[in-house]
């Protein structure tokens, strides 16, 4: 039996640094998206919360002013751009859903400038310099697949990337590639001791999602040191990458430069890998009920 008919598409990941001026960051993102489309990118993904610096380094109620509605000014700009360039855009937005209710939300915008849908970040961290529980309510839309002009995609956000359940469910819904908009880096004081291991763990867990589910994985991170007057800062480690369904890294960005990372994906590759590694066939769904417990005492 022949393989599934090849359907190739090109993804582009926008790895960039961010200033304190949201308008400047949006303008830079628009410019980078145009460059990516000119280089053949068809699905363009921006990093987590690209419109601002990573404000969750502190708990500051004034920073809720950075949030905006969806649709809103940023999505309207990106919708016009997607329609003009005939591309799909994945954008991470600080969403103001209602007064006092905010989410870390990824928007998928189609080639006609339409909003395909939203994914609200499900796993919300609370760690030193990552005080996201102060800002974001957990997502309530579940894990989703979005049918785009270039094929079915899934979107998860940053902390979601450590959870195999999130990747599995999104893949089971039919996504052929998982996008992970990300903002992760080193605490400068820890970098020399554990920095290499942290980066390796981040890359390894996401490659494992590609292997276990037979899907492409595309992770896009920011770069640069972001530091305020009251914190030691985070050195974002870039290293955006795309892995194929065998877990092989087919495109890799640097740890410290702004880049547009492009990679070609092919649905036939997923079919080939899944035939040889039929993990989905051999799942024991009758035995997995304990996964719905917090812990097994």
C-alpha cells in the first residue's frame, strides 16, 4: 500500500528580542513575518507574548494594562497581514477576556485573515521570575486541532511543553504539527552550573513528543536578557527548533541571535514513521484511567 500522498508545507519561526515598547515589538513582528513569507514560510509562528517583554518576572497589577481583547488591535493587524500574504499566523496574546479575567492565549489566523480559533494556555507555572498564576487563568477551551490551508495543526504554549498528555491529546485530535510559542531562559546565576542541562532537557522533552506521537514539533523562543530594577533578569536562550516525527532536529536556531527559522514538513513522513513505530496502535487505553488521578497513594 503506498504512503499517504505527500503534502509539503513550510513553517517559519520568528525568534526575536523584545523592547519595553509594545508598538515597537508589533512592528518588528510584522516586518519579520513579511520576511518569513518572502522566504517561503506558509505557517508563521511568533514566540510567547511577543508584544512585550516577559512581564511575569514580577507580580504587578499595573501590568494588566498590557492585555487586550481578541479580536483587538494586534489580531486585527495580523489578520490583515495574513490575508495580504496568504499565510497562516500563530500569535501568542495576553488576552483580556473580561475585567479581572485574563488568559495567555494563542490565536490561529487563516490565509483569508479569519481567526480559526483560540488556544488558552492550560498549564500555568508559578516559579521564581515566572509568576504566571498572578496574571493568567488556566485555559478552558481544552486541547485543539486547527484545520488550516496547509494542514491540521495544534498549538500549545510554553509550560504546556513539559506535559506528554497535552501533546498526546492534541495529536490524537489529528494535528500533524505541534507549535509551542515559548518564553524560557536561564536565571543568570544558574547558567554556568545547570544551564546546559536545562536547555538539553527542554529540547529532549519536545523531541520526545514528536517521537511518541509521530508528529512534527516546532518550538519558538525569544532571545536576549530581560531585566527590571527589582529582579535579576532572565537570559532567554533562543534555540528555536523544528523536529520531525522521528524526533530528528531538521532546523535549529542559535541561542543568542534574532532569526527566522524555516523548515519544510511533509505529511508522508508522519505516515512512514507511524507505520514503523505504531505507538498509537499499541496504546492500552483500557489501563490508563489512573492518569486522571493527581497521585496514586
